[in-house]
C-alpha cells in the first residue's frame, strides 16, 4: 500500500481531535468500548478520503454523532467484539449520573447538547452537523437543557453543565491514541474495500451478471393495495429448475426470480416506486447455495436498494430452517419468537427501527423459510419501514423459491 503524501497533516489532525471525538462518542452512547470502536472507524474512514475538501472536524463530528456499532464492519476487529449494549442485561455496568440523564434524551437533543457544551459549537453553526434548521436546533437545545435540570438544578449554569459532562468521560478516553495505529487501520480499510471490489468483479464475471437493474413492469397507483397474503401449501422438495452445471440456465432463472421477488417486496414497502431502483447480490451462500442446483434444497437471496438512499432490504427464501440465515446474524440484534393471534409464529428482532436493523423470519406451514431484513447501511434518505409491513410481506405466497 503506497504511503499517503499528506500523512503528516492527517496525523496532526487526529492527534489534536481524537480525545474530543472519544469523549463525544462516550457521552452519545454511554459505553467506552462502543465509543472507541466508533472513533476508530471514523478516523480510518477519514484517512481513506484524506485529504478532504470539507473541514475534517465537521466530517468526523457528523460520523461520530451518527455512529452505528452494529454496522462496524472493519478488518482489524472480529465482529463478535463490536456488540450492541443491552441495557436489560443483568451485571452490565449501566450509565450513571449525567450519562444516564443524557441517555434519557432524544437522540437529536443529545447531539445538539453535546455539540454545544462539549465540542463548543455555537448553535448558529450547527445545522450542517445535525441536519436540522436553526429554529429546530434552538428548540432541541432548550428542551434538552430543561430535562437535565430536572435531575440537577445546578446545571442551569452552563459552566456546571460543561464540567459535569467533561468529568463523566472515562480517563482512558481523554487521551489520544498512537497515530500510526490509525494510519494502519486506514490502510487496512482501503485494502478491504479494494479486495471486496475485486471479489465482486470476479463474481460478476463468473456468473455473467452481478447486478440486475430492476424496474417495475407496471407502476402501482397510490390507490393500489398489495394482494392479500395467502397460505403457502405444504409440499415436498421439488426438483431445481436447472442442473448444477448449466450456468446459462442458472443466470436466467436467478435474474428472473430476483426481479419478480423485488416487485413483490416493493408492492409492500415502496408501492409508488419512488425509492428502490436496483437489485443486487453477493457471492456468499446467503445469496445462493450450491445445494439448491443439486436438488438438495437450498437458499436464494438478494438486496433491494436505492442509489440515493440509505435503506437496503435483504430478502432470502430457504427450503428449510437449517439452510436459512439465522435470525439476527446480519444485524447483530437479538431475535425473539412470537406467536400472533392468527396462529402464525415469527422470529422478530426486538428493535422496531431500520436504523438498528429490523428483521422478520417466517416459515409458513413449516415449509420454505422467508427472511426479510431492513437496515440503513449509509447516510442518505431513509425509507420508513415498519415491523407490521415486514410481517405482511413475509406472508405473501409469491415469495418462494423458483421451481421447475
């Protein structure tokens, strides 16, 4: 990996700003490990884009304030070490004092208050950092401060509030970090991205097609409702539509199947066809198991995405439970089994927000297992997705594997 020509400038910036970023991350999320992980990734991504045209401090602040630990896919940390904090787990050290009071605030309130009193960002300069209007920022700052005063009236003095916030940050987060480690992380992140692009290119060559650009055959009107879910009949495992060595047949079947399944998904989540504009897949078994083409059962999947948006929908249909992706594996969330009044049982993530990873898994009549995951993977326009929509979607009898 070639050396960056401006690593001195990068190192100077990180040495000066890392303690501040670590403190902000801790106050935002209330966990030292989570704060360190978010700042590690933020700084590595900054190196990947260095030098930047925008103020690097603003870039770093935005990324730390919008940190998503369950999506920290980095080459220097094993995924099991980056975990979500379960505040209901006995024995875990829960936030106390002003950190606990911050956790009770709305996320936007917390961002504005921390920027103002820790990063010393004046309210008029805050809109680009939190994507809110000046009036909204003033209202958020006032309401956040008012809520903190309930627990401690002395916080009415700005100096007291700022001192409490500073003193709540753990000592090991108040210090910097060896900059050469951040540079190494940045290079590892660049290498990971390059290898993934290469792997994607090779996979596309091998299967002749990597991404199917999808457009609905017929645009649904605002008054059109998705078809009512129908029960999926119990049946034995049918023969696959193509032989294991017939690549051209497999490419045709997969392209057709993914386009048709994408229309089904969009009819529930994007009926006006305003958001999604592409269908993609990777080379991992969660997108296509070789056993499917050998007649031994299997799983096929795809991603439905928007080039201008943040929300990605992953859909998988598997011939049995042991071949389906385990619920929660993609999101890092805990799943629970829940039976509804209609008698159907679902595996559900406890969260109800796509920003954290929303998932529903359903096996109609014990046959094929349908998994749908909604999550925000980048910054940008998010699609409002509810758990109820996903529950209705997984019941649709058209979501099934292609058969002969």
